[in-house]
C-alpha cells in the first residue's frame, strides 16, 4: 500500500497521560499536514511541514501539542497531559508541492478517546 | 482563503445523477477548487480538482462557470456506497497550504 498510513488507528487514554501518534506519508511527498476532526465537523488544520521544517501552527495547537518530522520523512504528533476535549480523530495528509500546485492525500486517521 | 457554502444534506436514490453545488464568492485568482469525499471513521478521499470550465475523471465531473464563484460536483448514477460527506474547498496551497473544511454535504443514497 503506497498511501498515507497512521498508527495507531485507535487510542484510549486517561486524562493527564501523554500520547504520541505517527504518520507515514506517501513516499517523496514534501509536505505533511496534521488535522483534527470532531464529530459532525470538517477537519481543522493543526500544523504542517515542508520537508523537515514546521512552517505553520494553528492557534488550536496549544503548548501541550508538539509535532516533529525528523529527516523530512515520517511525522509524530504528541499530546501531553491529555484532556477530555482532546478526544477527536487526528488526520494526517501529505502532498507534493510544486509549481503546478498540490493535492493532499489523507491517511485513515487515529481516533483518540480521553477518559 | 475563500470561504465555501454548500448544502448541509442531500438525498438521492440509486442510479440517479447527483449534483452538489458549492458557492465561493470570494475565490481568488490563484485558487483551485477541490472536492473530497469522507466516509465515517475514515480520512477524506480526494475526488476531483479544477480551476475553470469542466474537469472529468473516472469518479465525477466538476463544472465551474466562467466567474468561478460557484462549482458543481456531479456524481453519475450513484450507488448506496456513495453515501458520504462531500467537502468543497478552495485554495492555492500557497505559502500556507492548509485546507479549510466546512461541514460538508451529507449525501444519503437510498435504494
């Protein structure tokens, strides 16, 4: 499968615990995005990387959230001291940005439930 | 980034053609129009993208009038498996690149 993959697909944690999600983009895609989606809403942008550089963070990304993309390949999203309001689907997307534009391809998501 | 407006929901029957219209009055010159499909508990799936006139692929057609202030996604002969939420987005994927999703259109296809 050459699509975007995410791990784990589901995560249940207790409030106050830290969680980390992984995203493997489509090979050779230079951009990687993280979105969050709650029930009944469209995905909301969190942050994105061009290669290994994190170029933008949404105001939704509080200090408890951190994302990395070492070596411009896979990315991790960590949430520290989870809160019940963090319960959502976390989506990763990747794209190849060139002069012709870009199309983002999404992974299956990681569903987080904070008890 | 331009904001989009689309119907909250639509109903259809198997075998019918479905047209979902999206308004984007403030679309910028460099903006493309992109449609995604999303099934429950899955990530959005790219359907089609266009800039002007008509674009067609194996899944759908996208009609864009000359003023580009709206666009219509056309799904030919829908089946039950086309029941999903459809999102219309505009943007040029420029220096920001992030997509702004609305609530989408929930399409329900009935037998």
